[in-house]
C-alpha cells in the first residue's frame, strides 16, 4: 500500500469527520453568537470579563476599569482574547463597544448609528446601572484568589447577592466554603490535581470537575459544620446578610438552615447563645437554630397583637380561650411569629421552598421590593441554539439556512429551491462527480500522487465542457416532464 493511499480519506470518512467536528463545536458553543444583547437592556445573563482589553495590574488596582461582554461578543469580538467566565449576573448590559472597552476592540455585531453599517461600534455610553466587583478582574471570594482550574478542587458557591459592593454586599460573588466560615484555605500543594475544568452547575454552584480517570477521592471535602450540598439550594453570604440584617430573623426557620457563623481572625471563640436558644452552647458552625413545634408554640402564645379602633397598637396577655388564640396567631403577619434574630456574623443557606416562608406583609414588603430574587425564581437569558430544530428535521424540513451542519445547510437550500432548478443542480453534480471520478481513477490504480497542477489543469479543461453541462440540464428537464405526466 502506498503512502498516498495510507494518508488518503474517502469522501464518506471526510464528511463523517466534518460532522463530528461540527457536533463538537456545537457542544462547546451551543448558542448562536451573531447578536449582541446590549439592545435588549438589563438582563440576567452569562457574561465574560476580557482581561486583554481590561487588564488588572494588581489585586488592589484602583485604576482598573471593570467591564464584561455578553456570550455573543465574547466569541465574535473577543474570541482570541483572555476571557474570564463570570457565569450569570443580574441586571447587566453588555459593555462591548462602549467607553469601558478600548476602541481597538470594537463591537462587530451591532449597528453603528453614525454609518448605519454593522460592526466597528466604539465609544457608546455604557449602562449606568451595571454593578461590578473583583470578579471582573478575575478574582473571586473574600480571599480574592483567581480561579485556577488546574489547582482548584471542590465546590464554589455563588451568593444570591442581596447587596452590591457599593452597599456592603458581595455582588453575587463566588465563595469557598472555608472562607464563608472564616477558616484557612488548604495550601496549593494540597489542592494540585492533574487537570480539571470549570463547569457550571445548577443553583449557583460551580464544580471543579476531575479529569478523566481521576478518582472521586481527590475531591476536597467540605469543612466540618458546613451544610451538605444536597441540603440547600441557595446561599446568602455573611456580607449580604450583614448589609440587610432584617433577613437574619429567618435563620433556622422554615425554608432556611441554621446560621453558619463566620469566625474573624480576631475571634478566639464564637458564642451563639441568645434569648431564643437553650442553655446548651454549641460550636458556631454546628449549632442548629431550628425550633420544635412546641418551642414555637410557647413563643407565639405568650403575647398577641391587638389593633385598637383608633389605630393604636397594644399588647395584652392572651386569653385562655383557645379559639381566640388560634385565630389571632393565624391572622398575624409571619414576621411577628419569628423569634429574635441570632447575633453574630453568619451566612444563610436557603432551601428550595424558602420563598414561600418569607413574610410579605406591608411592613416587610419594602425590604423585599429591591430584592426580587427573594420573591420569585430568576430566569437567565439564553441566546437561540445554533443547531437546526430537531423537530423540523424529523418532519422532513431542513431547518433554517445558516444553522446546523454543512450537510444540513445543503439539504435546507435544496428543500427551499425551485424543484426544476434543484433537479438540474443534482444532475450537474452527478455529471461532475462522474467526471472527477474518471480523472482520479488512473492515479488511484497507479498509486501516483495527484499534484496541484494536475487538478488545476483538469478543472480548466472541465470548465470548457459546456456540452456535458447542457446535456445534464436537458436530462433534468426531461425527467421533470416525465414525472409531471404521471
């Protein structure tokens, strides 16, 4: 077998390899990236910080201009740059093509209003309500470490983000479990693994996935006292809890786990005993703030709230009438049934149904109005998928041109083409295929390599074969007439 034969590839094998490459590309980049999201306004969307366009000089660099771009611009406008995936941020507008990004990296997807031409958009005004934190310089958590997928292992958790950096919160930062509890991080030598990739997970978690063949035993364990990942759906870090202390009262109540305390470096011990707990003091990370139904009953029946006709509120001792007590307790706002908030600095861990256990009375609703993520589950924007609609393919339609594989796009063009022209095209293709096959046959039999000059000379000759092309077109017309007469 000659070297040329060994290195050769059949057309079927080539098409199969191209389809596989396109399938791999669709898996890595599943969405269309031809439309910038800036015209859509503020969205909860996946965004990317470009360190090539906005490089931070140090971790405390005050001159750094944070910026981030949408999914489409990260590929179309910054595809060859160093990007940091920030995952989803709420109420964010793409910065590509604005004054936050250098003019050397214009937006290629939007229309330039001055020229009415697509592309080369620079100098637009950025959205004034975009909020930034150190994630935009590639750093995460209170420790400010960059995420290194080759060294990091275990799980990082994204805060639900009650507060921005400007009001003392974290701005939907990603947290190490140890840092939430004020514990030291494992040394890098303890964390090094062969190869990992940063993968998004559901419910605000990002998991460092082990490489193929790696044992699960390499996964970093959660620190003692930290909740199991299956026990909660969301996290509110201690920074956001401290910025909005009204939410502390829900710790350990329905829909919420007990508080997970943060131990600062100046704390020798952390005490958690308050008027709502018993005399037994537990370690701050293991104490349960859940109360039994009997305990809650004792708290709730000790007093009741009475609204006087004049609008004054007064407290009085509960009567012994069980019917009256039950009606008063049931009618009282939810927050009045909660025990006093625990003291100290702690994070909250929320169960899936936590929203149904938050008080929405007229007194509490103003606190919730600026935090809609506490009222209803958020939906993140996703661009249209890049491949053809599977149902259309099943129904025999080729899908939209410009999506799917090269083969699918060809089928789509044929399905949308005039029938006579389509048949003529197929006949011409068959004629060309037979001629090329006849040309290559001697080379295949002799094992001789096909040179570029051979191919060039052949196609120059083939271009003059108008007679063959004319006959192919005539044959297509005859075939169409024959089918039309049946």
